[in-house]
C-alpha cells in the first residue's frame, strides 16, 4: 500500500514538473517577436531598456512605458553590481543582443 502511494505521489510530482517546464518554455518562446525582414521593424523598436520593476527583471522597448517583457528572474538574487546596473537601466541595441543579455541575467 505504501509503495502505491509513493508511486502516485512521485508520478504527480513528475507530471507537475513537466507541465511547469512546458509552460515556461512556451512563455519564453513567445516573448520575443520574430521578424523575417529587418526593413519592417523600425530602429526604435530594436532598442530595449532592461531594468527592475516589482523585484523582477523587465524589458521595455525604448520610448514605451509598458513593459515589453517581464521575466521570472528576481533581482534580489543577482549580484550587487548587476542590481545597480538594472536600477540605472541597461540600453540594449537589437534583438540578438537582447537575447544574449537575457541569457546572461536569467540563467
């Protein structure tokens, strides 16, 4: 009887982990817009400002007040120097640079 309960609990935990990982992957994949032709996106849209809001790492399109992306990365977990940079705001030029910067801060 104990083995059945143990297997059931373990199975529920594994299924939960898979669902959470799947959700996180889908969310991350949908956060950055895909552009097939660079002429369709203005230079202003390719510039981003990374900062901290509500204890999380956020990204704004330059000139916009609403966040373009809010990550699941808590800024209190980052080194002091990174927190200071985020408080001042980090200007990022281009989508490729944004992806690299997000990988650095969110991994």
